[in-house]
């Protein structure tokens, strides 16, 4: 009997084999209204607020 019929055993390592999805990284889109369009700083509170770095009014 030859090795032509031999198959590799299926691996069970990692999320693909178990069907579990890996969590995606990054911040939520809801933070976008807090990003200053002038300098890119993230505001500590929701708009309307002035950017603490450059003074631009964030209106949301």
C-alpha cells in the first residue's frame, strides 16, 4: 500500500477549527464625534465641547 492514500489529520488548533470568531480590534465608531477635525485630539466628553488642545468647537 502506498502513501498516496494517506491523509494528514485535521488540526483542531485555533479559532477557525472551533468556529469561534476572533474579536476585532480598534475603537468603536461612536467615538468619531469626539475627534477634533483640526488636530485629531479625542475629547473627554461628548459634544458640544471645545478641543482642549486647539480650541476648535466640536459640535458632533
